[in-house]
């Protein structure tokens, strides 16, 4: 069993990265865990979109 963590600052970038990983590696995915984090820096909101993929190689 292996894990892969992908993190991006925009949800569409995360979507593209996930699709690229799936198309190139053809993993046997056991589960996906999606998370959004939001922070404030100098009065501006910053987002972090991430996905933990648990898969069999």
C-alpha cells in the first residue's frame, strides 16, 4: 500500500494534478481524502486544496 499527497492553491489545479496522476500511474485507489485549508496573510485569504490518495501499486 502506498500514499500520494497532492496540494495546490486552486481547486482546478488540484483536479488537473489528480487526473494526471491517475492517467499516468493507473493506481488501484483504495480511498481519497480531500481537504481545504484557509489562512489569512496580510489581510488576504489564501487557500490550500489537498488530496491524500491511498492506493495499491
